[in-house]
């Protein structure tokens, strides 16, 4: 069995949906299960409407009309007038009627909770799933839409819910396996799920990749394919460096580091379910299906230290420096600092420590004020905003003599505010002012890739 995930650009128009169907048809003998995102731009529009409703803006009504128009344009091109078109538009209008109810509630209550936002932002996949499955049926692919919320169960961490793998595994076996064995092609919306109590949740933005990995791990699938709009994982973002090259293969560890530190191809959590079960992941281009893409597979035991494989950078970073000279040679200071972050459910990216200070980076500042207030009870706190993490990713770095020297010589014209190295042998990361990030990345790419 094969799990194939198609992102928003791959279902962005009637023509793209037709092309998607032909990609699936070419792999029909591998018993595919298909996961699709919302039509490109729809999730952003849904969230925009919720925020307009919160602001009590009359423009929220225009969002509803734009969503109807967006889906009608696709449906009218794919299907002639008749029962299928009518059924699909009735489904779209039913989903958007629910959306209107949520917008009305937000407007009157003047409150937009994470729970409500999950219900709203997941509606695009509820519509795209039905449209793609209907086209599969029309195209002779025996498609059937399965509401992903009835398959993937999560906790109630709204906005970034965590899957309940045991319960979800039972649903996958009960709902998807029989369809596959019957010759059907199940189509599910990515990103969306629900709690055991039936409350809608999402896996966070970009979570369609994670949906595919969860389903692929639990079937289990022989392979998970992530179809996007680029030819694979590249040495760096090609929009920044036109000379960026495609990597034919990377390890799970390298891909996870690249995803976490800013590469846009994969959702960071995508890798975990596949790693745990040794299922390879392929990153492929739905606009260029003949391209070989990038294969992500388990790390081999005979890996030897090598040159850097790729670069990533992540803007919008905040550095927090906590210092307390009285903690010299004392114990417990570090634990107390991390208790603060745990209490406020705030994730930390990079860490650097000394005897009397700790430097940390975060990318979500929603809880910053509260975190800063609690940390102030432990020592002096300084906060530096508008920072960026630059990461050099490869393998065997802690056994590669001279690598750090080459990295920091390449960026000698850029001021480095923090360095993190040693916890992983596949990543060297440092923090610079956000304005210097692109300069640093270009310099590193020249040093390690363009001279080869």
C-alpha cells in the first residue's frame, strides 16, 4: 500500500486535480490512499474571515462569498451540470453554512478560541476531499471520500493537537483497509482530526504531511509520498539562491533537522511516524511528476563524516538570556528555568549554557510576557527579538575536523549572537540578527556547494 499526500497547489484548480488523478492512476496497482489539503489559499481565507468576525467587520460576509465562488469555479469545470455537481455544491454550501454559524458566534461573543479556530480552519479539507474523490470516481479511479475526523483521533490541544496512535490505528484498520481491499481509492482531508468526544481539532499548519505519515505508519504503507510544487529537498531555498541543487537522498535525521529549522518542504512532525516504523518518504513534484524527487530513508550504520548536505534558516526568532551569578557551582538553576517554559507550554529551539547563564530561542512569542515575568524571579532576563537561526545540516559533524572553522570563516562578516553544536552530529546552528540571515546563508552556500 502507498500513501500519497497532495498539497494545496496540487489541488489548486480543476486542471491540477485532473493532473493529480493521473499521478494516482499511474500508481493504482500499489493500492494508494490519498490525502489532500484544502484548495490553495482557502485555509488562509477561512482564518482571515474568523479574524474579521472577531473585529466585527462587515468584510467577513465577503469571505463566505469568496469561498463559494472559489469552489464553484473548480466544480463547474470538472463536472457537467447534473447530480454530481449539485451534490458537491450542496456539500460546499452545507460546510459554509456551518462556517457562517461559527463566524456569527465569534462576532457576538467577541472571542476567537483555539477550539473555534480549529473548527473553522479545517473546513477547507472537508470540501476538497469530496471534490477530489468525486473526480476520481468520474475518472474511473473508484474514489471515495473518508472524513479524516472519523479516522484520526487526537488529544484536545487545539491548534496543534497530538494524535492518539492506538485509537487511530484501530480506526485506520476498520475504515481504510476494507476500502483498499475492495479496490477503492480512499481520499481523506489532511490536517484535520477530532477528539474522542467528537470535537474538531487540527494538527497545526502544514499538518497534512503529518496526517499522511500517521496513516502510512498505521496501515502500514510500503512508502509515503509527499507531492508538492518543488522537485524535492534542495541544498537551500531556491528563491534565495538560484543555484540550489536537489538532494536525491537524505536521512530521516537530516530531513527532520531541515524541516524544523525552516525548510518549507516538510512539516517537522512528518518524519516521526515514518522513522519509528522505517517507512521511506519521497518528496515529489506534482507539477513535474517525472522528476525523481528526494528519498528520505533510515540512516545507515556505515555513515562517515561528510560535507554539509543542506542549509536552512528560520526567521522570527526571539533569544532569551537568563543569568544569575549566584548560581555559580550551585545546582537546580537549569531545571527551574525549564520548568518555566514547561509551565507555559512554550517550546525551545536552541540552547546554550554556561555556569551562570542560559541562552534559549523560541519562535512563538504568545506566552513571552508570562515566561519573562516568571524567569525574572530566577535572575536577570534579557530578550532579543528579530533574530534568525541558520542551520548547516549533514552527517557525522562531530567527527569532522575543521568543519566548524570553515562554517564560521564563511560568515565572518556577520555578527553571531549564539551557537548551538554538539547535541546532534547532523546539525550546526547559530543565531544572527534577522537582517543578516540571508547574507549568512548565501555565504555558506558559496563555501560548501557552489565551489564543488
